[in-house]
């Protein structure tokens, strides 16, 4: 048993620490090798203790949300994978502040959208089908169907790499298309505060159902994937460029450019992480050769 493993157990309890945890079980691509250490701090105190242990041992760490935007290499991740525990999955409605919600970083966007719909609050419908967490949404200013988090976000509570907790207003986050300053500064999202408007619960539900139907019709939800694989290049649509490059249905190993939506790389048949990463590389190369456009992956690749 390694000394570092023991330190993690001392910090947050042995039940919350695992070794060699397969990341294929924790990512929506259903591929990837093991994380050397996999920890689940239940609350902020435990998270700060994990960060302190990593700092002291000079170990790299990564914060895992729903794994819906992540590809870990087949060799795995040599550092510490941190999955935020139960205290980060709370939805709080502060008293005397109608329309305001404090959402824990580990809350699934789909769950948050359902809860605010029941309260008859509008503005969060766009998030209902995004398969990520509130923390991940804040990190990348997630959006869909014309809405994005920054439209409703008031502030975010974060922890610095030194374990200090800060509250940052929306305007301090440098939010843009799939971008915030959070990863650049090494911050970890603890919770986000959003403000919504009063609406009609039935109309909100209908809108959410419409968007869900649109998703089912246009996206290959029947296969493991990480959603839109590439960021939208300015002035273009990634899926259209990929299709025009003749890559619809193109396959490498078990990974395929979806025939249903070319912007999606899917795990068609027991793909390895190398299959998926290799296919992404081929797509980028072909699109650049044919159209001079550099496609950037929306998916974070770890351990490659």
C-alpha cells in the first residue's frame, strides 16, 4: 500500500478512496483505462484535505463531473480523479429570494431543469438535455438550443488550489462560447447560483419535451458518446464540415463518425480510447486539408 494512498485514506476515510478505478465506468464514452486514485470527498472540508494531500505529494488531480465531456487514455490517468460527493448534489431555494437557486456542482443539469420546471420557473429549459453537471456547465459555460448558462448565472462558489473558498460574480468569470476562466485559474466549482423568471409550468414542460424530441431525432443517443465532439468554428458548423469532408459514417476501430449527426464521434462497437482519439485526429486533419479550418475538440482528453 502506497504512502500516498494511506494519506488520502487518513484525509477522507478509506471508504471514499479507490485505486485503479476503470474510467470506462465513469465516462459517457464508456472507454478509457484506470485512474490511479479515485476519491469521493463528501463535502468542502474533505475536498480541501484531498487538495492538501495532492499538493504535498505533488500529485496531479482532475475533477470529474458526469464524465460527459471527457476521454481518458487506455493507459489511464496517473493522478487523482476527484468525484464530488453527496454534499455537492443539493438544490437549495434561498428563503425570500423567489427564482433564485443554489445548485451544488454535482447536480445533474437534467435534474435541476426538472426541479425548476415543477416550481414554474423559466430560463433553464435549454439545459434539460445536456448530460453534464452544474460544475461542468459553469467551467465551460454549457449551452444548447440558443441558451447558455451565463444567461441565468449570478455567481459561482469555487475552491482555489490552496483550499480557499471564493464567490465570483458572473462578470468575473470571463464567460464566452464554451469558455470560462475557471480551469485557467485551477478553481474547482462548489456551487452555482442562478436566477430564473416565473413562467407557466405546463408551457415550460412542453418546451422541454420539444427540445428532448429534437435531440432524439437529430442526435445518436443510442450510442455512447460525449455529445458534440468538436467546438463550433466561427462562421461554420463542425458537423457540416465533417460531412462535406466525406466522413459521415467513417470508422476507425470501434469508433465512428455518427451517420445520424456528423458532429458526434460515437463508440459504435467496443471502441478503445485510442480508437476515439485517433478518429478525432483524422477528422481534424481531413477538415483542415480540405477547408483550412481547424476543428478543436470540445472533449477534454486526459493521459494522451
